[in-house]
C-alpha cells in the first residue's frame, strides 16, 4: 500500500508549530509496511487543498491527514475531502452530545460554530475522539482508495491512530508486519558501500537512518505469521551483520551505552571513565541505562590539569613534555582511572572541542582516546580527527561515542581499528 501524509494548517507553514505529527505518522506507516510517497504541509486554503487531494488520490492508495477539523470557517478539510471522494456530510446528534459533554467537563460553553465539528461522513464513517471535540473521518472511493482525517493536536491524533486507524490498516494489509532495527557505527555512505544492494529488497524492506557517528538500519518484513516475519527480519539482519562486521553492534537498543552495559554485565566486568573535553558525557550516557550501577562506579571529570594530577596521578612532567592534549596524557588518564577505581576497564579522553584553542599540529577536533585493560595489562590509544564537524557539541558527542565503542571492544576482546596497542604493561 502507498500513502501520502497531508498536514493542514497555516500555522505549520509559518513555523509557529513544530510538525511532529508528520514524523509520528511516517514511522507508524513504515512500521505497517506502508510506503509513504510524499509528505505535504498546506495552509487553510480550500482551492489549494482541493487540488492537492485530487493529485494525491490519483497516485496513492491512502491519504492520511492531520489538522483542519476545527470549528472555524477556514477549517474545511473534512468538507474538501468528502467532495473529492464523492461523499457528503450529515449532522450527528450523538457527536454533538459528546461535544457538549466535553465543554461541560472543562467548564466552557460551546459556540454555534462548534456544531460544524459534529458533521460526519454519510458513506464513510466517523472516528471517535475521546480526548477532544473533533471526531475524525474515514472516506473511501469505489477503487478502494482511502482518506483518514485526524485532529492536529498530537495527543488526540496519537490516541485516534492507536485506537481506530492503525487496527483498521493492519486488517487491510492482510499480513503480519514486523520490524527490527540494527544499529551500526559509521555513516550512510560507508555502510552503503557494503550493503547498498540490499536496500532494493521489497520484502523485507530495509531503510537507513543517520545519526551522529552511527546509523540505524530498520528491517521490516511482511509474512503470514509473526514467527515468519520475525525469521525473515533476523535472516536479513544476520546478512547485514556479516557484511558490516564489528561495527554492527546490536539490535533494538536505544543506543551504544545499552550494549556496553549489557556486555559488561554478561562478562562480569566493571568500567571507569576519565574525561576532559567530553566533560562527563560518557559517564552520563552509561548512567542513563537502568542497572548500570552494577558495572560502572567511577567517572572522573578532570577538566583541569590539576584534576588530572590529583585524581588520576598523571605526572605533571608528562603534561609539561607532551601537552595535556596528547596520546601520552590520554594513556595516563585511562591507566589512572583503572588504578583509582579498581575497575577492569577504563577509557581516558582529552582533546580540543573548540571553537578556539588550536595548537600547532593539533587543530580543533583533535581528540586522543585511550583504553586500559587491567586483565591483560594492555593499553590502546588513538588520535581522532573530528575537526571536520566544526560544532563543539558534535565533536564531543562523537568523541563520547568512540569511547563507548572502545569499552565495548575491550570487553568483547575485539580488534580496535586505527588504534595503537602499547607494548609496555601497567
């Protein structure tokens, strides 16, 4: 099934309201295996809306509307769509009673134009609104093309979608839709070079969503049963993981920190962090995970040189010789965190997040990351060149992501790409 999303309201065009409904509906439709061909935002103008509905109905099987169901004269979505689908509207006394009751509960008095909201389709059917005054509407033509009209208020739209619209669409799909999401470190272009041809699959479908430093690959399968759909998803995810290697780190998790905490718990390990330029971002992400206290107890934010010396026992002479932004200091920080915390694993991060502070040979975005493993007495260190991203927040976010990945790789004893393994023990 193909669909188009049409969000109605001049306030959306003016930027007065953030259009979260389009994002929500796109995700929900994708989850049902329904292909969204277009998204539209249109003002409260009957002629333009009529033209858009006619055009969209000719090329898509499902039109999903939000907004334009209010009581004012410019709220004409229902009337316009009814006309396009060869339907008419009638006054519904039951809906009017609900509207009156809603106003009574909120200590308000309805105005005559509120009666307009009680108009419902004759051939189609209404969609109850338990959270507001405007019922939704479902129109359908002889060819089986449908239009679903829901309120623009997100809380009302989401409830109507969950209670009436989604179940009806699931029945029309005549199959089970199942999705799983694989999280992968790296950008879209690097991933596409390895698995690009798989994106052309029609069942399961594969879609990629980019985030800072990583991507989500959503796999959606249609099948006769839930078990078959799940098996199809996992077969395709297994192929993706085979192609992408260790960068494909987990399935259906909110972020890398959840994987790190799980792996540490499964391996009976503990981790510590020593952070300078990231200012505690790694520790903050780890402690966002429920149960992280079982595996994470120490997070050192050593922004000042004195803090590195006092808390992590970094030798001041080392800072004097190599500078605080150096591989040597990052290594000393990681080892200091292991020794101070008693954890098996630790990471140390120091760098230049900008916008100022560049040093000779070390532009903004230069970050040194080290990982210390008490079990093997080994240390890894790498230089990250993140200056191409310019923004301070992005540099820090990416540095924190690299640090989490280093913890994961050390815990699982995986190779650490682009890192130097130091020979001396600690």
